[in-house]
């Protein structure tokens, strides 16, 4: 064995990957921050192999970085051989409101369980309260008449809905569904996020309105007959 090899500083696997792979040195935070950025946009857990392929590192490198991110989120921010045995005085920071979990073989960032009540209250009460009655009525028309233009929604509701439609689109509840071949008007439909919030798998699962509206069997033909 070459004696000089013993004096060379040991380089971690992810540092070696960073030196020979993508230009992580040019990115703020390097390879760890790049991995964190990917984790932030996941809508379902990803395996270490999937993360490695997406970021451009080896699986061992990703596994090491995931462990570092977990420690960071838990409030440990120093390099120590035995973090568990180190004193907490002056070596760490407060834990984040989120954590990195490995669930069913996949990794994803979640809000901490300790904040479940606060997060649940915000999602279930705060967001719902912010949708006005006008927005809810407009969303209902789009859900049942999609794809539908703003002009047709306005005619059904009897008021201008331009600002409300913009709000619903910004919330991710509706989206552009192309244009009407005759009028060229933009058509709107509900999104997968709308289905998720409603707890249904498709718009076909929406409650049927006709049993609750006696005498309106021909309402569809009535609206379709108009030129809007």
C-alpha cells in the first residue's frame, strides 16, 4: 500500500459524484440542495433509485444525502461522528415544521405529525372559507357543464364570472380545456386537484342533480340551444 494514500483526505461518495457528474458546485447548496429541490415537488414517495436517476447521483450518494437532510430537518446542523451522543447546546437549530420520511420504500417530505391539528385546520377550514359563495356556484356550474366557456357560465349564473374564473384557475381547481370550435372561446374543466378535494375519482361520481330538480328534465337542451 502506498503510504501517501493514508494521508489523502477521504472523500465521500456524493462529493466524488459531484466532482465528476453535473455541475453541482455551480448550484447554491450543491448536490444536497439539488436533491432537496426534487423532494419538495414530489406528490408521492420516490425510491432512492428514482431520486438517484433524477438528480444524477449514485444510489449510495442519495442515501447519504437523505440521511443528512433528515438530520438537518430534525435540528442537527453540525458534522459530528456521533450526532446522538453530542450535546445539543450550541450545535443545532430548531427542528423544522416538516420532516423527511421513508414510507413503503419511498422518500417524501411531510409536515410533522405534531402539527397535524394546525395543518388540518388550515386546509379544511381556512381554504374552504376563502372560497366565496360566488366562487362555489361558478365552480359547480363548471363541474357539471364542463367543458364550458366563461360566457356560458355567466349566462347560467346571470352575472359576469371573469374574476371568479381567474380565482378558481389560480387555485388549481379549473384549467384550460381548449377552445370552442365555433366561437373560439376558451373552455374550462375541473382538475385532478378538484377531484382530490372532493374525494372522488372522476366527475361521473358527482351527485346527480336531476332527482333534486323536478320539472327540469330539458334544462340541458335549453342551455345547449343558446348561442353564447
